[in-house]
């Protein structure tokens, strides 16, 4: 949430990126991204958590190996490698905070799905940034970075998640969350 001086390193591994309302065109419109990997030197990788596609795994993968996951919602993870379907698991650890396993096998996804409190999702694509790209976008205020709270996994992971996470950050962010998606239509 703080502004970032041009020469200071930014470390956001494990944080959530909430799209600024100015990113209203395209895939990042009102997106909530779990930033699973981030380093100023290597770039960043994340998954959009709140863009369900309306499909389930069984519609895309007919192989019996995936039958235990057939009713699993498929989410749009981002614009990179959109020809790949991957599985990921998210859970809350009271000592370490939000934990995750990304790009796991179907077998691992099935094992994770049997753990209480673990959220397993299928994703098409992911969100990625090259070295320095995300830092530049943060300095231009394209993203609002925030730490995930324990109730994250209990929220609906649809378009309402963006508002739910933005609203409590500050009075200013509450106004942003409550504003119409296209204020020019008012």
C-alpha cells in the first residue's frame, strides 16, 4: 500500500496484488493476484484468484486420471501460457500465513483436496512479469499490494473478492471499491 521510491527494492512474495481501477481493460480488470514468486532480479509469477471461467475440470479433461477433480472450478490465472491447465493448492498456516503449492500434479491436487482448510483450484494460464516490470507498474500505482488475511480462503473467489479486499484498507480504498466499474456511465 505504500508508495515505492524509484531506487528502493520491492519484495512482494506472498502478497496480494489488487488491480488499481485504472486497469479496467482486459484480464486484469478488478483482479486479485496471489504473487507466489517475486524477486527484483528474476521477475514475478502469480495467479488471478477471482476470475472463474464458468467451467469445471471435467469439461476440459476427460481422462479417468482426473475424475476425482472433475467438479473443480477452473479459474483464469493470467495471460501467460493460456494453453495449459494447472492445479494449485492454498491453505492458511497460523505461524507462516498463507501457503501454497503451485503447478502441482493431479495426484498432488487430490491429496491436497483431502486436507481440511485447503482450497484446490485449476488455473488456465498465469500472470508473469519480467525483471523490473512489476516494480515499474507498482511505482505507477497500477497495483495495490496487501498482505493476505486469514479469512481470504473463506471469501467467494469471484469478482466480489476485489471489493471485499479493497474496502477495508482505508477510507480512500473503500471509495474505490464502491465506485461503479465505469464511472463515465453515471
